C-alpha cells in the first residue's frame, strides 16, 4: 500500500494498493468515501510525464477501485522511475484528486511477483 501525500490530496483518497490477483498483480485505488458498486468511474493517472485513463471497477464494498491489467503493465514499466503518481477519479458530485508517492514500487512489485504464485 502506498499512502497519499495528504498535503496534495483530497481527503477522500487513501492510497494505491498492489495485491495478488487471479491474472497477476492487481492495482487498486483505496477511497475513504465509498462509491456505488454500479459506478465505473474514469481514472486518470500520470507519472513521469505520461498520462493514462482507465475505466475502474468499484470493489470491496465501494472502498476500492480496481484498475484494468493495463495499469499493472504501467506499474511494472513506466512508473518504475517516477517519484509520484497523480490521480484523478471522475466521481459524482465532485472529482477526487491526489498524489501518491510511489518510491519503492519496484521492490513491492518484485516481492509480489515472487510470492503471488504461492497462494
């Protein structure tokens, strides 16, 4: 779990979670104000000067937004050299913005990659 920089983030965003999933490593954003499970919010992420948009799935009772596999590919590639990840979640009535420090991301991904198969 990478916790947001609270001085640069909306208090409704807690952080970024990496976890073992069925198809590899899942990337999820943790929110403190649950969203409706029927929502499919657009999430824009920027790191190292590159921006990507994804349609997220609301999971864990609305407290997490699971990102598609392409986000995991970015975490394993382009995000490795970035210090921060900028987050924008298009939710109603107001968007959620934040900055997540992602130093040590490569270590976390390496650990998960080695241990997810053991589950």
